[in-house]
C-alpha cells in the first residue's frame, strides 16, 4: 500500500499560522499520513516543534502527482499562492482561514481539528473554479509567440503605472471593438474574483456556478464605463493605446506582474485548467456571502406560502 501525502501550504511568518501548521503535521503523522511542505515551511515548522516527526520536502522524492490534497493555512492570499504551486495538477485545495475575510477558505481556526479529520477520511467534495488564460501581445509577438503568458484565479488587472498619468485603453469583445476611454485601469475577473478586486471597484457579484467573465473599469472617464459580463467562450481584450503616456502594468491575482508598453494588448479568455477547491460544506453561496461579509438580514421572514384568492 502506497503512503498518503498531503501538502501543507502555510503563511508561517505568523505565529498563529505556524502553530496551526504544527498541529496539522502532528495530526497527519499520528494517522500515518506523510506531511509535505516546501523547504522554507519545513524549516519554520521544525524550528517551532523539534520533536515533530519527518516532513517530506516537495520536489525531493515527492512530486505534486503524489499529493492527494493541499491543506492551506492562511488567508485568501495564501490560497492564491497554493493555487500557483499546484497549477497544472488536478489536486484540490482545502483552505483554513487564518487571515481576515478568507472568502476562499472552507473552515476557520476553531474547526482545524475537524477539518483535518475530514481530510484524512476523504470526506469532502471537489468543486472546480473557472480560471483565466492571460496573454500579452505586442507588434510582432502574437499568438503562441506572445510577449507574456500567465493565468489567474481571481482577476487580471490592467493598471496605470504612474499615479499622475491616465491609462488610455480600448476594450474589445470577441475581436470587435466596444469602447475606448481613459481610466485608472480595467479589471477582468472570474466569478471567484467577482468578490475581490472587482467588487471593490463596483462590479457585480457573480455566483461561482455561473460560467462567465467579468470586466470592470477603474475610474473610467466615460459615459459608457460600465461593468460587463460575457459568456465563458467569449474573449476580452484590452489594448493600451499608443497615446498613453508611459507604461501600464498587468497584475494577475496580485502575484504575477508584467509591464505594458503603449500598443500592448492584454487578451483574456477562459483557461482549460480550473482550480479545484475541496468543500466540506454544501450550503448555498448566499449563506457564504452573508457570513463572510456580515450582511444584515434583519426583517427576513422567509418564503411565504401563496394564499388562495377567490376570483
């Protein structure tokens, strides 16, 4: 029988998260499951708990193909980092929120022990989340020879690089120009990212079960600077116009970045590789919104039974 391996991705620079990582490792080792982490994570965990059993280093003898699950300890930023680590491998992420909102996480710190127990029992469902394929093209560097290629789980954002400059862009949908305007930037997001940067910029909240791409202009100088929602097979493009003074910058999930010279085109479409999230709770997304954002629901009476009305 082959050993079971569970990867731990944690923000070990915080004492609470490091303590949680030690707890998870102990629980896995007691169950006969091999904990796996990167070199930095192992050093921090073993320094905090010298008596802990062995932790395998990812990449030595254990590759991502041998990992059955990733337990992520931290906030949404740590989950985005974990998604980057496992990109290209169909391994699900199980998030434990030790940050602020933790919208992508599945449990909180006080439920850590139960979360690990359910992970050991494989008592979870796997949900696929749409991701973005992002490509930067310039003259002479298009298609497969694009200047830069990356991906995003939350959003790809075209932003101005200088505070005092305005970004001049034209927005394109499915190869057709839609509108041009000056702005601070443009956010192109997934439904998952609609509750992140896109929401802060005034975009719509889109349920994760909806396959769609969303575009939200940032401070547009235009009458038609409204959020857009398009189908999953459509394609957004944002071109930085030549009259833009200075360069723009592309950010993906706040982690990967690339400079955009005037004339650059950022093309965003649905990626063939989703991110997989392990889910312990199957409640409606509405409840998650209410709980995470602490939305007021006072006065709600629930669905009302229809009354017979005499004609």
